[in-house]
C-alpha cells in the first residue's frame, strides 16, 4: 500500500470533566431505560412501531456513549504486568476470524520472530488493539484484507494494523484522534481517542498512514520495559 501521509499523535487536553459528564448522563439514562422496559411489558404492540425501534436504538447509543466516556476517563490508569504479546495477538486474531469469514474478508497475523515479553497493562493494550481491528473491519468491504504485524528492536515493539479499505481523507486524518470526531452514523468518536491515550500512558506513540480508496495502516510503538508503578494515572 502506498503511504502518502502520516499523523503522529500528540497528547490531548480535556476541556470537559469527562467523569462528571458520564455520571450525569448515566443516572437519567438508567431511569429512561427502566421506563422503556416497563412500557414494553405493558404495551407489547409498541415493538411493531418504527418510532419505538428508533427510540430503542437511541437509548442503546447513549448507553454505549457513557461506557466510552468511562473508558476515556480511565484509560490512563495502568496496572503493569509482564505480558506474552505473541499469545495476546494470536488470541485476538483467533477471536476475529469468524467475523472475517462471515464478511468474506482476509484476516492475517504476521510475526516474523518470537516477540519479547512486554511490560504493560494487558487489558488496556488489548482494548487499544481491539479498537484498531474493529476500525479496520468497519473500513473494509467484502474481499478486502486486514493484516496485523509486529516486530521489535532492543527498546521498542511495533505493532501495525493494516487494511485495504476505503482509507481516510486528508482532512479527517488531521483530527481522527480528537474526541467525538467520527464519520460513522452510530459511532461515539471516542475509540481512537481512547487508543491514543492508552498508548501515550505507556510512553508509546501511534501513527497513521492512509490513502483514500487504497487503505490505512496504524502503527503502535511501545517501549518493552516500563517502570512498574501500579495504577499510574496521567
């Protein structure tokens, strides 16, 4: 894939109190959800109304948004451990293979050599990689390919997620790591922001190379060794 432009992430600053916003949304949302369940029980015929279906979808979106806000607020809080990265990557690919088969897409993992153990927060790094793989699936069509690769040097491990999908426009590339920026109809616009914050919390970096109608490649660069300070928050 020809790589025509790149964006290197820089630390973001929060202008809003994310935790407070998430909390304020979650409380009334819980009440709304309970009311909808009660109405659904009392008036089962509502299920056939298109407006009811739309309302249910809107509530589900709000639920996902509050979860994403919570993830965004806590993604800099890390618990370090020594992680077998080979096993982590192989498990992720194995989990997504059924989806690739159902969508008639190619999903491959290419690790040319045994990777060293990585000192990181395994749950957070898994979340960052899942966000990138999910984005690749959403950006690709039937018969497209998604490839995850990894290599390392004496200090860092580089993990790339590459797809042959629709690519990202130049204008969009400059702001894809900003919170709430998305071109997806049902997206929250927080997935890549969360990924960026997780990588930066590990003292790493993330780059994106993309060309419209050719594909996209995200590269994570992570230091192999970290000072193992539990629950460090940036």
